[in-house]
């Protein structure tokens, strides 16, 4: 958009005074942020409204992305960037005597997602709007996001995240869009008409946040639902204290689990709550514009992000049957054609199943419909596929509802999130389904927002790239490949190295302030940032660090490539192994960082409270991107793409999207190590891996593992033992010891290469140049053209 700096400054001062009846300079940074956010939102408000109306008027197909998590990151800078006014805002603030960094720091980050799944949803929102697709989010407005992590004596402590304390400048409460969601009670059919008795009603109130596309291509909506007591109950004095509490609870907090499933009633309530609100809203707008429900799948697409929103399928059936009075067959065909499902994990412990009696009690009408889906599924498919296939794929089995089965059966498309992952789904985890309906199965490799992770997070690199190859890559990321022409250009390579160094300095400053550690910025910055999970193998990096520590103790004079190991990770509060790994990392860090033999050579930093905002500080400073999950376990990973985009070299197994990174850059531009997926399968099939034998026969491994329990590192008696038991007593489920030597070797190769700065920088540039295909823009285009069958609008040129 076009606005002069003077106009902006004037608007900002007025907006501030309007809001706080005081002057801008005297405000707190939180107030300054809130007024600035509100002002920017007001700049897009009319356009946002126009775009909503245009969508309706033009009858364009709309896509609704249902996700129980979003992880948008801070809004201010990204939105200003997409509105093309980031410079004006920054300079304007400076001229007004304000500290722009302080203002952006005051923005509370909406941590309403756990990790990859939520962040992916938000990258897709950004890409959708940037490309002009009518792609809208549907989710939950948790009053408390993912816990804040504090490290106390090396342990993770969890504190509540009250991100809405100072309100959210970007959201608009739209009470007129409220809908009623019914829980519990009795339901019986009067003919074909369901009669509800004694239901417990909750109002879902919409909070809309604008999703602002790059160059204002369009403005879409992320709608988050909040639960409230129905106003009628309140006015008639019918709501008890218990009722208030029960309703508030529904959208009170985000479950802090990632890749693990627990059958908690409240979680099921959350799932039905936001799904029902979303589907009802879609259907209401249909009614308003008198579109026949039979045209539903031509006018909208519903995306089910993991199984959590799978109740969208029976909820849509409910409305088509009970309210639109369609026949079952009509309703079912429409539902399948409308819904599509993405799977994000192959871990058994993450598979969502619900006890049928629980579902039946909480949402009786929905349960009736699910039973009927199940009954017809068996009836129709048994004659064609035989009993065995049908029994293993039906949604209800042994009194449990299998959410993935429901999602697959009720969708026309099922996709994995990286090539290898999709292959595992169709050949292994979901093989029975893919045998029956192969046409549903497809791959959509994940993508990331290069606007957030490069343009905004690393503006110096953005400048450098544009200096070399012009601006086309900003909207056409594949053309970053042109950068390859500069791989031997010493002046470009040295600029690239300077930028990396500046970013390392920035991170080092943060580490100094927050950890009290002065890290050596000439050392390799080796970064492992992701949720803590055994399959992601943070403990393998820990073993590697201990190995290096012993090496330094044994050879204090050796020529050692200095390295700073940087960790960021939250553990689910009930996940004992993960929490113990955090404690041990912190205690090993304590010993190493205080050992004079390690000074400026080996340093270990655990960054507290890692999340979307800190990621934008850490990623531009990364030189080695650690992607070390056991092959076959990480569905895709997206941090791998973000660090590659910022010039880090990947240290990785052939897992998830690492496989694709490898195919783009080749073995010589990353460090591949570890078992291949087929090898892991073979060991598992034959049960032929014995970690204890390996440990006993390998002195190096034994020494490192023993250090967890022999007092080498103080204060880890219990936690060190947990890891020891996992590795030795419980046979090292994720093959960390098996991959140990291969990992150490790859790490040695990296250390050696780093000594040759020119070579390293060249490889760094090659990584950046090849990262274009991982743009979320391409991923969204593939979803749109192959799954949603949705078109972007013709791009406007008048802004
Ligand atoms: C389940 C039940 C109760 C509470 C929480 C959950 C739950 C929440 C999030 C389970 C799984 C959740 O996320 C899984 C996830 O984040 N998967 C990651 O998705 C990314 C995007 O596709 C991939 O890049 C990662 O490889 C994958 O681990």
C-alpha cells in the first residue's frame, strides 16, 4: 500500500491518543505496540471487508483450513512487510523518538500451537493470502497458549502463557457470527427428524484475524472460536457457576502434547466445538446466498489438518441430513467431495482413537451418524474387498472410534507431508486403505514462508540476494537458483559470511543476556531446535557432545574446531524421558561451559522457552542444521527447510524432507549419516538389534553412555539413569547407539570442512540457491490445483 511517512506518523499519534487518551512518547512499549497493531489493522480493514464481499459476489470457491492449532508468530513486522510499509513504519517510529525493536518485542506471541503442525498451518495461511487464494483458517482461540518454559536448576518448569493479557490488536470479535454448539443430552429420531432433550449448549463466538497477503494480494480470515455461556441462559439466570466453569474450560488452554495422544474428554470437546462452529458457519452462509447444498463441493473445500478436526465429516453429514433434508447417499457424496485430510505422523502413540461410549455421551447425534457411516461402510465394501480389509479399515473397532479411519473414509484426498512419509503411509501405515482407494493417496511436501523466514528474519541476506539476482525471486522463489552463478564469486561469498557473522553476533548477545554465557562467535553454530521427543534424538547430539568433551579432556592441546551447540526445545509436561533429556543437557552444559579445557572450543547452550519468535532469531545464525531423527519417523520437518534457506548446512538422516533436500543439493552439500529407513525396518523385523551388545563391545560408546550414570556429570543421578535405561535396558528404541559412529564421523567431516571457509561459504550459498522449491507458495499451489480445485484471483496491479 501507499502511504507517506508523514501521514503514517500523524496517523500513529492520533491512533494512540484515541486509544489511550495520552501522548505516544509517554506510553509503555506495550501500549505503543497495541496502538501500532491496531492502526495497521485499520489500514487493511476496508480492503479486508471488500475482499470478503468480493468472494461472495463472485461465487469463487472458498477453502477452509480446519486446524486445532495455528502458530502464526508475531504479526507486526510480517504484516507491515506484506503491506510494503515495513520501512516506513520503522523509520517513522524512529523519527517519533520510539524504539522499534522495543515495540516489536512488546508483541505477545500467539503460541496457540505446539510445533510443526501449527506452524505449517500458518505458513499456508500466509502463502494462500499472498497468492490470492480464498483460503481461510478455522481454529480455537485458546486463552492460554503453549506453556512458557523456565529452566530452574536445569529442569523444565511450565508457566501459564497469558498471551491475551493486553488484548490482541489484530483480532475482531464478531459476535453476530456466533453459533450454538450442542453437547450431551438425549437424542432420538422422530421419523427422520432428530429431537434433542436436555442438551448442554455453548455459544461459539468468532474472533477474526486478517491474513494479509504479500503486496496485499488479498486479505483472508483466520477465524478462532471462543466458548461462552449462551446469552439467553445468562439473561434468564439459568446458568450455574458450574456451567460457567465448564464452558470457560473449553477454550481455556492448548493441550501441550505433540505426537502423543491421550483420550481426555475436554480435548474431544475442543475438537467438536471448533469443528461444529466452523461447519455451521459455512452452511449458514450458503443459506444466506441461496446456494443449493448439492453444489457444496464446487463452492467450498474443507481441509482437515491431522485427525483432530475429523469430526467435520459427521458434522457436515448432520447438517446435510437433519437440516437440509438430503438423503444419506446425497449427503455422503457431497461430504467426500468436500473434505480432504492431511496426515502428519506415523507414530503409533499419536494415533487418535476415542472410546465410543465417550463420544456417544458427549455428542450423541454425531455418534449415531458415525455408527451409520461405519455400518454402511462394512455393508458396501465387504462384498468387494472381503472381510479382512474391511474389518481393519472400518472406523469403529472394538468400541473405539479411529479418527484417521473416519478422516480417510470421509475424504476424497489423503496426503502425507514429504515424499518418504507419503510412501510409508501408502505402503505401510495405511496400506489397507491405499489398496482399496489408491486414487485418494498423494504427497504434498511441506513448505515454508520465505517472507517470514528470510525477508523479515534476515533482511541483510534478502538484500544480498536481490543485489545479485534482482527482485524476481521474492515472488518466484524457484528463481533463487540463479544464485548458483555466484558460487565462486569471492565478494558475494564473503558478504554472505559477514551476514552470517552478524546474525551470530545478534544471537550471541541474546545468549549473553539470557544464559549469562559468552559464546565464541568464530565457532560453528550448531543448532538443534524442535520439540523434544525421543524419535527426534536430541539425546544423540548429547552423546556426541559428551564424546567431544572426552576428546578434549584427553587431548587438551589438540587442534580442535571450536563449536557452540545450541538447543531449543519444549518437552510435553508429562513426558518423563523428554524432560530428563533437558535436565541432562543443562547439567552437561554446566560442566563443559565451566571447564577451562573447553574454553572457547566447546560450549553448550540451552535456550529457554524456544518458540516461533525465538526461531526467527536463531535460524539466521545457524551454520549446521541438525535434523537427526531416526529414518522413517519424522514425517517431514520444516525447520530443516528454514535453516537451509538461511544458509545452514544440514546434518541429517535420510528422513522426512531431508531426503528431498539431499536430492536438491547432493551429498557434497550436506552431511548425510545413519541408518536408512529400509535398514531400520530390517532390524525391527528380525529383532536383530541389541544395543547392550553394541555397548559392551564398543569402548567409545561405553565410555560415553557410562558417563550418564558414573558421576562424570553431577546432579543427574535420576535423569542420567533414565537415558541410560532407555539406551541399554530398553534396547535403544531409536537406534541412537547404532547411528552414533556414523553421526560422529559426519560431524568430523563438518568440522574439517569449516576450516576451509571458502568451501563452506560456497556450500552455504548452494543451499540457499536450492531452497526455493520449499516455498509454501508452491505447496499451497499444489494443494489448490490438485486437492481443493480452487483458483487464485487475477492479481490486481493497482496497489
Ligand atoms: C494430540 C492429542 C492431544 C493433544 C495434542 C495432540 C497433538 C498435537 C499436535 C498431536 C500431534 C501434533 O502435531 C504433530 C506434528 O506437529 N507433526 C509434525 O507436523 C509437521 C508438519 O507437517 C511435520 O513437519 C513434522 O515432521 C511432524 O512431526
